[in-house]
């Protein structure tokens, strides 16, 4: 299990969520934490990280784990499978290659990568939530090339340049520090290898963006209530508040040392697939 992080210093101050007695307590006022930091969305690069303490994030996903895949498919009307296929293609892997999938959840993207590299390749699937990892392990027992590990995406259990590619799907938004997340992804990929980030984004133009956000804010908690974990599902739409847009993420990936960064919008513009390459030499 990832170490329980000390309260995020950015939340310091009287009565702030960072002072919660138990940071894994799901009564932690998640929406308020994001609202407090939404002001940062006015700066060019958006928010720099997730203001919710890591332990509360993991506890949220532990609670969601049993219903996560079903609700995902329902809320995306099945489109998530196509987004994952696009991420696999972007990783540019071949049979026998290796990759790490960070914030792997129940391991669907990791399993798709494992199919791509075949039995002589290796995929390390990392997640901070025990509940998610246990589901993933149970779901893909036959993929010998797929290994699950519980770890923090900001401190990967991997050597420098160990993998041919690193992926993160709908996980970056959860990390305490987006730049540190990109640096860590880059660190574990060999020169010439790819870093792929699939993440929700606010669609353009602005009017459509507002419609999407309103829909997402209503649908995610509704779906969560239906599945019996409404508090946890309130976290998902709130985590988009102030999240960097596609240009800002591109800039952050470049700042992390990646080159040839490209972005492709999917899901009627509501999902962004960023791909960068680790420089050679
Ligand atoms: C929205 S889910 C995405 C899961 C999966 N990648 C997918 O595409 O369905 C976000 C995942 O990020 C994980 N996560 C959150 N913070 C993390 C961290 N600091 N390190 C590793 N995983 C983290 C959560 O436990 C959760 O499984």
C-alpha cells in the first residue's frame, strides 16, 4: 500500500481539508477541496496537482472498485474500449516489449498492452488502491506477462529506462503532482520509448464544454448513487475542476523532458490522448 501521505501543504490553513483527522475518511470534503483550488484554473497551466490527500483518493477507489468497470462502460456508453485501443496503438509496442501502466485500476489497459506484447513481453500494472489491484489480478489470471503491483505512481517500483513505454489512463488527474507524474513516467522509459496519457478534458468550443461538464457533474453522482457509492462518485467530476487543458498538458509533458508531444481528441472532444517520446541521447 502506498504510504499515507501527510496532508498536502497546499491545503494548509484553518479549517481546510488538509487538517482532516483521518485523510482516508470519505467524509473528507472533496468537492470543497477542488472548488478551493479551482481558482488555479485561471493560470495558464491549470492546477498543478490533485488537492485531495493520497490516502483519501485510494480509499475512494477502494470503495468504487466493485462497480468501477460496469459504471465506466455505462457512463461512456462503451466508448472507453475504443479509447483504450487508441492508447495501445499510441504506445507503439511490439511483441516481446515491456511497458508500465500507471494508475491501472482494474487493469483493462494493462491487459490490452499485454495482448500486444504477447507472452514474451512484460507489462507492469501499478495502482495505489488495493481494491482495484485485487480486481485486476482476479480478472486476468491467464496473462502470464502481466504483473500487478500496489504502488504510488509518483514513486514507481522501476529502474530508470526499464520499459519501452509507459501509459496512464484516467489516472493523471488523481496524482498529487502532475509534473512529478510525467517526470516519473519519463524516468522509467528508455530513450526513444513513448509516454502515453489518456485523460478526460473539457471539450471545445466553450459552449459544448459547459454542456459536457454539466452532464458529467450530474451523471457521475447519479450513477454512483445507483451503485451505492455516491460520495465516491462525486469525486470524479469534481476532479476535472481546474484540471489543465490539452495545451497545458502538452506544455507540462515537454517540461518533463518529453519531445514530439502530440494530442488527439477522442469521445467528441471529451477525452485527450497525449503521446510524447523520450529523447534519444
Ligand atoms: C479513474 S481510475 C482509472 C483506472 C484505469 N486506468 C482505467 O482506465 O479505467 C484512476 C485510478 O488511479 C489510481 N490512483 C490514484 N492515485 C494514484 C497514485 N498516486 N498512484 C497510483 N495510482 C493512483 C486509483 O486507485 C484508480 O484506480
